[in-house]
């Protein structure tokens, strides 16, 4: 198995073929909406949050509106996200701070974002990368944590250390895209319980791969592209790609 630095370059190449247009799966119209949606997505799924935010943003259309909202009313709307009381409080307080300290605009620096209530590095990196195109770091969520270990790219367990390890392996210009590609690969193919190793386009580069691949990597990449673009359970997408 080649060293991590060599494998990282090949992983990036193959995931770029499998996921050519990587992007966050949360629906949003601006940086504030993405900030709120990402905060709500903690311990939940993007699909669930996308069912919540249309009503949330219909009722509270700006940071000023949400920052002055009644917490009980917000809790009702975000209930299905889980931990709804804490999340409602956090998005209200964060919106209020945006109004009071940033004229209602989401700041464009990691240092400023992580001072907002309920916002840590992961959320800040998502917002900066997806809303502003700013390469502040690599997003480390549960999927990226899992992949970093399986792929032998980091042996750390703390997200901040994993992020540091990944940022050393991937060029800064690729941080936004590789964040999304790793997340999507973990969400659809390198899943937690039984990963699709035989169909995985980076199986040869993975020390944890359980089975030999069953087709050339380009065929496997085409299959993953269909899975990701359809947002389907991989079991429901025929292999090889037709």
C-alpha cells in the first residue's frame, strides 16, 4: 500500500470522477440559511432538515426575524431535527448576534464564525466553503472521521486533529471539494455498517477494504456517480452503471 500522501492524490482523482460536482445537500438561498440549516443538521440528516427549513424560513425570513422569535414557536417547527430545544435556542441566539454585531451578515472568517452560539469548526467550514467559496479547512463530520480512519489518512479521533492531518494531505485549493466528496462517499458508499467495498472506486487505495473490487475503477466511479446524483440507497442502483 503506497504512503498516505500518494494515496491521497489518487483518492482525490478517483472521487473527482465519481462525484464531479460535489456540493452540500442542504437546501439554502444564502449564507445565513446555510448556517441555520447546518446547525440544525447536527445529529440529524440533511434530508430531514430540508423538510424543516422551508417552513422555518417562510416564517422567519431574516436573522433579525429569527433573532427576535419566540423560542416555543421555533421549537415546534424544528422538533423533528432532534435536540430541538437546544437547536432552537442556538439558531435564535446566533441570528441575534449576527444582527447585533455583524449587521445581519454572516461573517467571512472562521475566527468570527466560531464565536457564534452553537457554531464550531465543522459548521464554520461548511458555511465558508459552500456559501462563500472560502477554503478555511476541511469539514470533519462523522462520515469524514470514519473515512479518514478506514483510508489510513489519520489515526486521530479528535476532529480538529483529523482536520489537520487531512489538510496536510490535500492541496488547499481542493479543501472545499474534497470535504463534500468525502462526506458524500461516506454517506452513500463507505457507509458505517456494511460498506460497498467491491463497488467502491477507491477500494485498491483503502487498507480497510474487505473485498476485492469487481470491475475497473472507472466503472465503479460511474456507478457511484449514479448513486450520489440520485441520492438513493446504493442497494437500489444497479451495478455496473448502465
